[in-house]
């Protein structure tokens, strides 16, 4: 995403998240997602989830036409590590659901990832605050193997700044 593609009226590029954020910067290097809510308010990060370097992962239910399974996603922004069901092929488009209420995760935007099958993904969103506001979200691509994601906090695009994809 280029800086000129940012919707300047609502979203702006930011340095690391503020202290009161549910996003945590660790060692000036990593952003860790500490809360991730479905549209019905279920927190998909709990202490009994699979852990990644001591932090609980994000629990989602993934479905395809032929398969369904629980997957734990790394809570570290940019880390593509997953635990749980691994029966999908790179480039396969999946549906994301809340494992608690089975509510589908809403679409945030198109991803424009490119795999050999030519299928673009959608960025689905999880809310990173209990108020379920679009100003605090984690957006994940629903194509297996795509590592693109966006982290937006208080209408600031945290992830793009940290990844060096956008500069001031």
C-alpha cells in the first residue's frame, strides 16, 4: 500500500502504538496483538490458546469446501506461523469464522495477493478493542499462504510504518 493510497480523511500513518493501545510493541521490534474480537465480541486470544514465544495465539475456525479446522495464528504482526489444522494448500481461499459463535469474520478490503491460481484474497477483520470499532482492527488475508496483513489502531496504520512499506 503506497502512502498515496491511504484514505487520509480516516486513516493515517503512525509510529508505534500509544501506551493505552491493545497492541503492544516488544523490544522496539515486534507488534503483538493482545486482543482480537469477532463481530459478536468474543475475544479470540485467551490464555489457554496455543502459544507463540510465550504469547497466546489468535484462535480462528477456517473452512473450505472440503475441510474445516481450528488454527492458531501468531499474535506477532508479520509472522506467518500457524498451529493447528494444516490441510490447506498455498493459494487456497478460505472462510474465517469465530470459533465461539461461528460468525463469519467481515471483509475489510481486497488483498491483491497473487498465487498461481490467480485468486485474489480478501482481508478479513478482527477488532482489537472491545468497542468493535473499525478504528482498531487487525486485517488478515483469507488466502492460505498469504502473509499480508494490516494493523490499524486509532485510525493509524501501525503495520505499514513498521514494515517500511510506507514512510512519512
